[in-house]
């Protein structure tokens, strides 16, 4: 691959980032959003001088052939990088399945890579109309909704992950879940937020088992992490 990809880190062996598959996770630098709870702030900027060489990533993947099934592109926001599609094609040629973690910030780029992706972990952050409260970016909710619609229409296997910021009203979370269920989302994982010191800051909804049971009925698969 001639063009550079800016890589902030790699996890060489995990069971957590692509359901049912052992995978390598490649964390790409750069994100255009500024979420209040972001845990990868060190990946928000593209810093070429700190990027791991792509050749090193490929050499690592060669040592994983036959040991792991999938390579997951995560971030930051992987679709920020224009060379993501080339990287995906390169890794597919090595016979790995492709996973992608995205917030949906770049619908047109997402549409181009979707035919070559096997599984997507898609972040939903709030009701789409309230996205700016989390991302600090105007219009981010419209972009995320457009990307989610593309994903649903594509038929690619996916899971929606929703990290529950403690300041979101429970009623807004319920509305967000109803909204994505109506769009056609069938698998959802609710995730607990962490503060800057990595302590869990649990949203009150996690203690309301009856409510969780109720909202789980909107989906075929519903997880709490
Ligand atoms: S989209 Fe993800 S990487 Fe970007 S600021 Fe939000 S939480 Fe951080």
C-alpha cells in the first residue's frame, strides 16, 4: 500500500472487539468530533510523527495468519482517513474478516467501504436531534442517522453500542432506543461511561432492571456491558 495510514496503536489479540472472532484491532488516529466522555482523546488528532509504520502493522498481521480471524479498524474515527478503503482491501487480500468501529461521521466514505466490511460496531450517542450535547459538533446527529440508515440498508452484520453519559435523561435514552429500533436496529449493547480516571460512572438506568427488561423487547439482542 503506497499511501500512508496514521495508526495510533494496535491490540494484537482480543476477543472483545468483533463478536465471536479473535481479532487484531488497529486504532487509527483522528476524529472530527469531541465527545464529552471520549476515552481516546490521544487519538483525536492526527499526529504523523507518532504514527506506527504501516509496514509494522502488516508484519504483525502476517504473524497472526491462521491464529486470528478478523482485523478491526477502530479509532478515533477510522473513516476520517481517506486511505482506509485501501487498507481494508489490503487486509482482506490477506484473508482476514474486516470489522469496523465507527460513529458514522462520514456517510459517503462509509458507503464506499461497507461492501468490503463483514461486521460493524456502530456508536449511537443520544437521540439524533440531541447529538451535539455529546459530540460538541453541530449536525453530527444527522450524519450519524444517515450512516446508520446506510448500514441497515447494506445488510452488513452490525451491533449498535450506546455509551450512556450520566447527564442524559433516562427518558431521552428510551426515546433514542425507540428511534433506532424503528429504523431497524436489532442488536444493541448499552455501555457504562468512565470518567477521566477510568472509574465507571454508572447511569441510573443500569439499576432499573424492570426498565431495562422493558426496553430489551425493542430488540432481538440486547446487552449491558
Ligand atoms: S467519536 Fe469516538 S473517538 Fe471521536 S470524540 Fe467521540 S468518543 Fe472520541
